[in-house]
C-alpha cells in the first residue's frame, strides 16, 4: 500500500527552510512588482512629470509621512489645507487651458480637407477634443469637491485646532493603529484611538481597495523626504497610500497633457502633408512650422526644468 505524501511529514528543518524560501520569494516578487509599478508610473506621467510630482505625489507622501512620524492633527490639517489650495489652482489651470485647447481644435475642423492626408491627423484631433472635454469636466468636478471641503472647514471655525482631518486624510491615505485589528463585535472595535484620524481596521469600513499595501519609506518614496532628529517614528501605526486616489487626483492634468500631445500630432500631420506629397503647395510653411515647433518645444522643456530647479515645492 502506497503511503500518501504529506507536507507535515517532512522533517522540521526542511519545513523551516521551505517557509523561509517562500517568504524570500514573496519579498522578491513584491520588490519586482513595486519597481515595475513605479517605472510604469514614471513613464505614463512623463509628459506632465513636474505637475504630477509636485502637486500630487510628493504632497500625498508628505502627508502620509507626517502622520507616521508626528501624529498631530493640527499639522495634518495645515498640510491638507495647503495641498487643497495647490490642487485648486491646478484644476483652474486645467479648466482654462482645456477650454482654449477645445476652441483651437474646433477651429481646425474648418480647415480644408486633403485627400492625401493620413488618417492619423484627423484621428489625433478628434482624440484631443475628447480628452480635453473630459479634462474640463473632471477638473470642474474635483474643484467643486475641494471648494466644498474648504467651505465646510470655514464653517467649523477658522482655528485649525478645532478642525479634525478625519475624512480629509481618507482622501489620500489610510492610517491603522496596530493592536486594534479587532472584529466589529469586540470591545476594542468601539474604542477610539489616541488621535481622531487614526482609524482602526474595523472603523475604516473594511475597505477593499487593492492599493492598500503598507507604506514603507522605500516603497512609497518617503525616503526622499527629510526627517529631523526630533521626529519619532510611531511603530504602533501603519500608513497605507490609496494609490487609486493618487490616480484620481492627477487625472485632469493627465487628460490635458495627452490632449495637447494629440493636438500637436494632428496639427503636425496636417501642416507637414506637403513634405511627403509633392502635388501640394506649402512646403516652406511646413518647414517653418517644424522649425518653430523645435524652438518652442526646446524652450519649453529648458525653462520648465530650470523653473523648478531651485524651487522647493516638496512639502504641501
């Protein structure tokens, strides 16, 4: 009779070695997945890298870092208020720029159609119009949210010490106090943590967000943020960045950036059509257009780099 194999029939040293190897494999896989995710994020946000980093990513990481280090409602409220103001200015910019871009795209539709024009030209212009419209709508929706939060805070009083950022912190991250991951029926589940925004697992409503990986300094980018000698890291809490919310708050600028790119592609294809079709006139205009595009693009990238070079906007 053949004896059935069981994992627990292995010698204890082999079981320990197997468990350690599996734990090491999971750790390596998580590091690879994290690195791949950040590489994809940097690639996708490349057209609007500065806006994404300075107005969304770094402020959110700074808020999470402040919560993890200092556990101070007043400081968190100030950081959230500053971040809201910065995002409101960005959203207003998206609305104005998206409106002007939509008007320019609609004006292009009145141009004389060319039979030899490649399909990519009209397709890029249509895509640009759709993206700009969604950028305007989404930025208007988010600006309403941030404005409503600001007005709600002003109704509760102008003093930050009377303001509890419980719900506002949930817009970007989730903070869980260790040792209170209890079931809703347990007495610990009804006990409020030391600070109002430190929610227990049961108080958070059982979020199912898949972005709730634990925030370590290396995984979240918090190692780039300075910490003073007086900062005490609180080992009793865990901070989770809501990465779906990071994507949500940067989406209007993303749509606008890709709308501009699509418009430039459509415009370039239309203007440069005479360069690869000798029967059409306007080759000189196409050459001057390419020259001005190169000069303007180079100037934009150069000035965008140096404008942020010596400006500290890492804190919200």
